[in-house]
C-alpha cells in the first residue's frame, strides 16, 4: 500500500511537532510520492504531483489575500498531497487567507506547532517512499508477466477481466463505448469507482472499484492488455446495443443489401412486428449534448425504460429510435415518451427535448427502410418550419410534402402572390406582420383571443390587424370554406418558403 499523508503525520518525527489538521478530511486516502521543503513562492512549476510540501511560510510574508489564493490554487492544480506549515519562525498563527484558500481549493493544510528540522523529516520519509516504489515496480512486473501469458494462451475477455480484478484487489467491469457490460462485475456507480479508457477512441472503459489512485499505473497496465484483446476479438461491435446502433445507422444511410438482411439483423435484436402494434422510426433532438453521460445517452436510457421493444443509436448529434407501438395509442404513447425523456434529461444532464419527429408506421421491419429516412426528413422539415409543437408525425407534414414535391416552384410563388400578395407587400414596407397575424388566426381556429396570445399582442391590436387584412384582401370571409382553404394552403407555402435558408426578403 502507498504511504499516505496520515502515515507521515503518525511518524514520531512529525508527532513531536504536534501536527494539527486545519483542512482535509481524507488524509489516509491521499498517497505521497515525495516530500519537498521550500520557501519559494513560485514553487509549483517544479512539482509533479503527489508531494507533501514543508514550509515555514517565508515566501508568503507580505503576500496579499489574492496572492495567497494564487499560491494555494497553483499547488492544488499540481495535485500536491498536502501543505505542512511550521509555526513559530515566520507565522505564529496560520494566515486567515491561507486557510480560506486551502478550504476553497481542497488542499490539505496541516500546521506544526513545534519546531522540527525538515532534514530529519525527509531522511525518515524518503526511504519509506523508495521502498514503496520498488514494491510497485515488482507488482507491475508480475502483472505484466501474468497478463502476457493469458494473451499468448488466447484467453478470452472474461478470463482477462477476472485476472485484472485479482491484480487490482477488487471488482472490475469492462464496458463497451455505449455502456454495455462486456465482462466482469457491474460496478458503475459504486463508491470509489475509478475508470480508464481502453484502446483508441476509446473502444471501451475499464471501471475499477475499491482501488486507490495510488495504483493508477497498475490499472493503466491492465487497460493496455485489455486493449490488445479487444483489438484481436473486435468485441466492441457484438453487443446488442452496438448491433442496434449499426442497423439504424445503416438504414439511415441506405447501407443494406436486401429486405432479408434487415429482417435477419432486426430479428436478432428482438425488433419484430407484433400483433396490434406498428413499427416506426423516431428522431429525437435535445437542447443539450454534454460530456460524460451525454444527452444522447439519457434519451436512449429513457427510451429503453419506456418502450417494450426498441433499438436506438446516436447519429450526428441526434438520437434515432426504432420502436413497436400500438397504432391506436400512437400520439398518446409518443407524448408519454417525450415527457419521460424530458424527466431523464432534467435528472441527469439538464435540458429538454427540442423535437421528436416520427416517420410513418409500418407493418414489418423491412418497412423501417422507409420510416427511418422519412423520420429524418420530417425532423429537418419541422425545424425549417419552426413549428410550435415538439412532437411531429410525418403525417402532420403531408401538405408540406405534397406542395414541395408535386407543384412546381414557380406555380407556388404565383399562388402565394395571388392569395397573400397585398399583405406581403404591406409587411415589406411597414413591418406590420399581417401575414403572421393571419397565419396565427387560422391556426387558432378563428379565435381572436387565442391568436393574440400566440402573437403576444393585445386583443385590440388583433382586431385592428384583422380589419386591415380584410381591407387589403378585399374581404376576409373566413367562414367561406374554399376561401379559407386557399388561404391555408398559401400560408403553408409561405411558411415553407420564408423558413428556407435561401429565402431573401421580397
């Protein structure tokens, strides 16, 4: 075991100095690599981490509170194990600014009330540290020999991970990049769990429980051996989660040979058509994608918890999901899923769902080859149109798709000018937002109050705008079904064109 700060304080040579811990409650868990004595203010560039620094504080004489804070912050950034301040020579009591800064930056601070020659401390401690370093090198040498022997014998990942657990002295788990447990114990979330990347990327994570950071070199050595095994077996692509992610990415990119291939791969994941249910693809976008447990991971976790059968993958910053749902309850179930994802995001990384777009429902897994790209297209179009609803089904966008795919662009422009031309010209000259007002009025089901609230204007302003709209259009007549349908289609087209990235003001 490593020599800790507490071990040093328990030595007779320091016990005579009557040490008092002012900051730091985990000294028995802070390994010591070396002991330095220095009175230099700018000592931190010479440190490497893990040192106990002995000082009388001469370098802090006359230092302001700000300068003292910089001194402590710099030591903490170097991961100094502890600062030991001898009282009596420079300070009769510890500086208030020093104690406050040590607490702020979690740097253990110990004051020595008695005078002790620092040379006696280093002469006593350094042999102990050297003995520990020799023991560590011998441990690493034995571990290297054992792991290399297993690799040469062709041992699989379970055997390697078991040996790593034995070497580290506690449970360990090897996890794929998507979080799936490949081998060992499930130790994520355990107290004192510590992880290190395995391979480039990394391909996987080695999570070690109940092992102090003083054994970092041993854990890194084990991770290197596991990387060799992963590179040989390509185990990172055979978990159900990675297989599901690969299938969805291939469907999104059109990388499949036949419907039979889709059926085979989906069936292996348990993704099949079920009585009374339909398959569909979903695209979920969130307001946050952070490091650590990302927003994408939170979405995937919530989806697997809520949906009976699903596959999920992160694609270009958004989550793609394939699921089986009762068609009669489709919108209700998707709303529930959206709310569950919101709750998961709030509880983990923060943020919320900005958009959930659903492709058309299909009766068998081969139909996912159509639902996946249409879900992606629906998400793109919904974002382009700045729709108010966060849940959008592909069927909700049928009119937009029809107009953009069937009617020529020139004909659409003529139609918009014919129906909305006077309003567009008035908006261009005065910024009166009459087109937006008419759009909100029709979307609100001809409710002036609801439309005014949606626009953020007073009801009197709404009435005045509708009068101007009626006058410019030669009469509004919203009760006329044919007239209202023509205006609706024109507004749909206007929304498509005005939201396009290439749109230029008239």
